[in-house]
C-alpha cells in the first residue's frame, strides 16, 4: 500500500485556493501510484479559522469544498480536515472532523476528542469533543485516525496541581481495542523552538506503545502570528523515524507502508540548532504575512542597534531587498556610528534608505510644550516624544507609499515595558517580539554565518535607546543575560517568584523584573501581532488581566 503525505500551506478562508492545493497534491500522488493521501487538520478552511466558525455560511462553504474535493478522489483515497455540523442537538454546534474521501463520497468520519484550551488554543469555544471511537480500513489495513491533540493525551500537567496528565481519556487507548495496523494523525501544530524534540517523542512513544507505525501530517506556512513547521513524520513500529519531511517546506511525499513496517530506512536524524529553526520560522512568518495580506513592501526604522538590524535582514531575505525601505532618523543624542553603521548595513543588503533628522520636529515640540512644562525637569516625557516622532515619520511613509511598518521590539523589552507606546512599539507586525534579547544576538551571528552582513560594530555595541546623553539599557534594566533568565523562568516555566533559580542575580532583581512585567500588561495589549516561535508568546498565547494585583 502506497501512502502520500501532503504537507501544504493553506490560507484561512481561501476555499478555492485551498482546494486547488489539495487537488494538485492528489494529482501528484495519483501519478506516483498512491492509494491514500493524508492532508492536515482543518485544511479545507485553513487553520485557525477562529470566530469565522460562528458563521453558518462559512461552514456551508467548508461542506461544499469537501464535496468538490471528494469528486476529485477517483481511484485514490484522501483524508482531509474540516469543521462539520454536530448532528447531536446537545453540545456545541460543530465538530473538528477528519473525513475519509473515496470515489466522490465521504466513507468515514471521526471527530477530535481532545480540544486544547491552553496557550494559543481555544478549541472548546467552537467544537464538541468526540466520545465514541472507531476505525476504518483501506486495502485491508485497519487505520486508527486521530486529530492532533488526540495523540498528545499523555503530556504532563503542572505537578503543582497534583496532576500527572492533562486529559482523562486517551483516544488511542480507546482505538487500540480494535487492533489497528496503523495510526494516522492529522494536525495543525504551530512551531515552538522549545518543543521540537518533545513533539517527536510523543509520536515515537505511541508507535512503541502500540507496536504499529505512526504517520503524522502537519501543515506548513504561517497565518498571522502562528507559524507551522511541517516536519511531518513517518515512524516504524519500533519507534525509529522512517522519514521526516522538511521544516517549513511544502511537499508531497509518497512511500510504501510495507517499507515502514519492515523498518527499511536510510533516514539520518538531523539535529537542528534552535537558532536555525527560529530563523526559518521568522522568514516563513514574514513572507506569508505579506503574501496572504496582499502587501509587498515594508518599512523599518533603522537605529544602528541590534534589533532593527536583525529585523531588516529578515525582511530582506523574506521579501527581497527591493521591497524593503529603511528610515534613519538621528536625533541630537544619536552617536555618529549609529548612522554610519546603519548606512553600512543598508548597503550590505542593497536596501533603499533615507536619512531624516528629527531635530526640527523635536525642537518644535519642546518649544510648544515649554510654557506648560517650564517648572518641571526633563524626564522620560522628552525621551518618548522622540520615539513618537519617529513613529509618525515611519507611518507617513507607510501611508504614502503603501508600506507595512515592521516593529523591531524584542521579547525582553516587551516583557518589561522598555518601549514607547505609539512610538517604537508601533507597527503592523512584530517580527522579533517573541525573541529574547540574548537570542537576538544569536540570530545576528547566524545571519552573519557566511559573511558579515550586520556590521560587527552593531553586534558589539552596548544596547542603548539613545534618547538622552550617555544612555544605556542597563541604566534601567539588569544585564540581558540576567533579565532573560528571570523572564524565561517566569513566563515560559511559570515559576513563582520564590522559586526562580538564581543565575548571577539577586532577589531584588527578580522582584523588580516581575513588577515591570505585571505593570506593563497594558502596553502589550496595544502591541502589534507577534510572530510566535515559543510556547508562551505575548498575545493570544498569554492572557493576563490589565487590572489586577498579584
């Protein structure tokens, strides 16, 4: 029996486009003699459709598209993911379904049983969980069909709550009673650099536990902030990886199930450096955000610092240097090398740039406000005015020439509020808002892995907002290696303050950082969408109240 995995890049609500992708994959698989083609979770509407699922016309369009794809399934079988109406009068109105198509018909349907509500997921908002389990057969092969989280039932819960498992039911344990020959899992699993190996291990453990092959089909590409890495897996009954499809790549791969069962493979496990995967993820996120919104060009405020340097490099690679515009906006406090370094970087990238001094508008603001501020000392107010002038200039170019402004704030800054609302926090998309400052440096080194694109002087300089004389980030914040350690333990690991393990810092540092995180929640509510590369990004993945005392 020949099986194909279609690892594709879907656009939410683009039914005609998604159908074309699916049908082209089916045509390719037919030519390769495939009996079954596996597509990813909710591939018909694209993932995640969110509140579009509340529209009856949207679900009807899903049903129509499924029927059209089924009509293409002659001489071949396909598994597709789509929302379907729940026939039970009780419960949520929809199911998250996997549908088996053959000879123009739906010959089998199963629904997702485990509906995650953690991190960026909120599936129980829309779907009714499956409670009954069954399998189907193709060419005498009994298949247990699962949807994403249905194979993640054994993931550990937080021990603080005295639970060892997140779910009370195991769909695969239920399905194993039918003695299946094969496990297929269709998923739409977003990328997280912290969970690459953990994801593999979950599927490997299922193959070993049930002593049968496991095939996973994940989508690739990006939709808004979510980036999907693909990396679909074929695992033999002994838990060895028969094949892994590429990260962040569209492909249709065909193989023999008999080869998988026999363990015949030449696969070599490649251990990817996290920075290389993060780099690929951000390129994918940027490229798809522009392609799927219909925009082509971006603008970046180039400051001479590491953050804007990394962002413009990512943008140039994702969109092409001809679609990237840089504005250099020096002030009275900007160092000479900040401008010269930015010019060198733009030259290395062949990116177009303009230099606009903010001295005149800044002076005009100071003069206008002088009668009202005359008895008050210069403080952060004047610093923020400069940042907001720059945002006005960037948005003026964006409006006039049709650019999207890319935000250049990193995760460390966003966490502690080290940024100006309506100033350097402005933008249509936050490119590195889920990348800690210490990892921004790693990205810079990775970008320079073959030749110096980012000038070494930018990488080596001490971080500074350059909004007042002799200003450095460490005037207000701990060293970034200390800050990022505290942030990671508090945000990703969700440790309480008294359990954050010291890494060269004092309790005073912890208390200060946590106060800053909690106080600045209101800023993050107003930030642009953030490309997600971790398991706990700001935005939909971390919901915190603005008004709270904890």
